[in-house]
């Protein structure tokens, strides 16, 4: 396991961990890209430029969840939030030639 330190990220609730332990597979040479939604998308408060960037990302986030492998880092609040449930559902769908 490898530790990633997120202590510089704003903590909106006490349940947000300061450090997250993730599998070494995430830092494996075959892993080309790694995207954490919280730290990769501008969080509030946002500047007007960050707001535009956020809206652009949000309108295309389904491409990530439908087209990439997704690792869910589950905590005690994960199942109580709508957006995380929508992301999980999208990540568990199969693509077809019709969709």
C-alpha cells in the first residue's frame, strides 16, 4: 500500500481523511493517468475561471465513469451522498455498440 497525503485539501467535514491508503496498483507503471474527482476538480469557493472549468468537467464526467476503470475509495459517508452513488452506478455500467 502507498500513502497519499491530502492534508493540503480543504476538509468540508470531519469524516474526510487526511491521508488515504490506496493500492500500489495505482502507481504501477501501466497506470498512465490517475484522476481523483475531489482534488482534480476545483472546489468551492471558485473563481469565475474555476467555475467555468468545473462546469466543463461536470458536464463530461460521465465519460470518465463509463469509459475508464474506476476504483471507489469508500468511507462511512459514501453511501449517504447522491453524487457518489451516481458515480458508482455509472462506473458499473457496460458500454455497447449502441450506446
